[in-house]
C-alpha cells in the first residue's frame, strides 16, 4: 500500500484529500499544515509520496519540497496547487518536485497522478510539461537546445516523451515498440546520465531544452 503524506494549510481541504485518497486504497500516514511541520513529520514517517500545496502558513511548499527531497531521496513530491503560473511550476520542479497537478483536476486524475508518482513517473497537468520545456528552451542556447550527450536517437526520442509525461505503455504505443523495449531504453538512459528515476529524467530534459517534435 502506498503511504501518502498531505501538506496543506486549509484543514477542510487537507481532510478532504485524506478522505479521498483513503477511499482509493492509499495509506494516508501523516498530514501537515506548514513547512516546518511538513519536514519534521516527513522525516519521522518517510512516506512514499508527499502531496504538497505551495502556499503554506509559514512559507512556501517549494522550500518544504527542497528539504524533503534532499533529506529523503526515495520520497517523491507531487505538488497539488491552485496555481498554474509558470514561475510556480518552474520553482517546484527545480526544487525536487516529481510532478505538478492543479487543484481543478478530477479525483480520477488525482488518483492516477499519485499512483504514477509513487511508481516513479513524472506527472503534470495538461499543458504544464510543455510550458516547462518551452521555458527552459527559451533560457537555453537556442530553439533546438543543446544536444543530449551519449544517447542514441531512440533513447533521446523516448526521453522527450517521458518529459511530456507519457507512461511507458503510451510511449510504446506512440513509437510502435514493446513495453519492455521502452523500459530498457529508459533504464539505459538513466544509467548513461547517472540519474535515479523518471522525475530526474524530466528535470534533465527540461534543463537541456529537450522537447517532442511537432505532431
């Protein structure tokens, strides 16, 4: 059972999220309302996933995300925020968030996002992955961005789709490959780039301006 911690400074929202996740089979092992409490409780309970709001009573969820992911590298943070502002999304990802979901998402979308985050996927609300990629490309060395070192053409193609939030099965369908072949490409890419999970792959991709080719 996936162990989840919820961090939000609104008690009714926090309790509602806990109730919804509990009804979907998650073990809601802890809750917190502020940055200091979130870090201390996460250290004590070591959840698989932290569902993190950005606006907290004593600071920003970005700060809590950075501290938690630094101290607990196996714990993944999924931001759940009312904001879809570019600066907020960029700050969250730069500071260790594995994904970013807006609070207007449906319960099914939220359930899927928590499950995929626990599995190591990088999950974003529709349009946010493209926003991240576009911003890093703008700040990078040109429209095409720097080349990815040491990767084959196919590995780079798979990396682009991982960065857009597609699952391994979706990538397999898109590229007409087997699920196992896609997983092999992901694992090879992780090894070559000396990264540990899909969330780190996404951060690598957006930092290097890698985006998918036009449809």
